[in-house]
């Protein structure tokens, strides 16, 4: 009797019920959804960071020059060109109460009436481009090479796309208005990122004598593809 009763009690005990397959599918969907949302948030945050801080990924200005034309034994003039359309907002944002100015070198070549407006790339400054500027001058043209605001001894805040375009325009106006050089005698020359700036300037001055874009790029998108870190954005 007792053994029979024990057997019956054991057989009547409830067995563990397996979780329904539907519940497992719902849990997996929640995990996948959370992962997708998390990845989307991280990607969006990175895109936002790159967008708002993109200037720091494009421009790499260096401080005052360590080299001057004196070492190349060529005549030169140290020039300072004020930015005529610097707004009070720009002055306030740069933390500087004085007008913004571009610094540059004028390398005259008396044997030629041709003038090269030299717009350098996104790194370095006029000192790191001086050897090439002197070479171009010796080829038979006067050269004006300037630093964008934020580069070298030029004043102003950190450079931006709109500001470097303005700076190129200021340099052009300096040649035409101050140096009294005819537009058709000015060749706009740009190296690397300066090539894009030169193209933009030339589009506003079809009267220029010529345009040279050396080692420049076709578009920001094409450049980003070469920088594999940014190709996903």
C-alpha cells in the first residue's frame, strides 16, 4: 500500500513546462531592436560630431613661421592686409578686439608683369610653402603668398570654409586695389586644399589671367574615400 501510494504521488508531481517558442522569439526581437537602436544612436552621434566639428578635420593650421625670405636672398615685402568685412560677431568669437588681418609676403620679380596669387593647402603656413613660392617667383612671376586667418601670424579664430574663401578674396583685392595690378595679369594658383579655394576665387573673377590647381582634389567626398576612417560617414 505504502509503495503503491508513493508511486502514485511521484507520478502525479507536475513536470517543468518549457518556455513557449513565441516567448523566445519575442525576447530575441527585443535584443535585436535594442542593438539596432544603440548602433543608430552611436552612428548619429558620430555624424553630428563630425558635422559640427568638421573644420578641425579639414584645417590644420600651424603657428608663426620659422623661415623667412631672408634666407633665400630674394627681395620681399612683409605685408598685412585687413579684413574689411570682419563683423563684430567674428571679432567677439575670436576673442580679439582688434580687426582681423592677413599676413603674407610679396615676392616681386621686376622682369615680369605676371603675378601669382599663391593659396596654400590645409596644413602648415606660408613658411612651409616658401621654397616653392620662391621657385615659382624665379620662373618669372611676382608672387603674393598669404596665410589664411588662424594660420601663421594672421589673426582671427580657427579657419572655416567660408573664412578661407573670404581671405582669398581679400588677397585678390589687395593685388588689384593696393598693388594696382590688372586682373588679367593675375594667375590664381592653389596647392592641395588651396586648389579648391583657387577654383572658388576664379569662379568669381573670370577676368583673371589664369588658374592653376596643383595636387588638389575633385570633391570632399572623393577625399573622404581615401581616408578610410571617414568613408563610412
